[in-house]
C-alpha cells in the first residue's frame, strides 16, 4: 500500500512518470470499458482517460 500512496502522491504533484505508471497499470481496464458493441470507441476511450487523470488529482490522501 505504501508504494501505491507514494505513486499517487507523486502523480498528484505532477510527476509525469508516476501518471504514466498509473496509466500502464489501469490501461487494460480503461480499454475494456471503452468497448461498445464489440468495438473500441475512441471518443469514449479518450473521455475515460481524462476522467482517470481527474480521479488521480481528486483522490483523497
């Protein structure tokens, strides 16, 4: 859990490598959630990425 908190803290401070690490961990889930009717919806995918980045910033410490 300490590694998660450290990574989250760095991401919240704007550390690009920490944000990319978070994204690489959760990318499969984001991609799966962006599939509609058997095809990847690029607009939804981009919206989910923005929501993910916003969630990192708003996640309570």
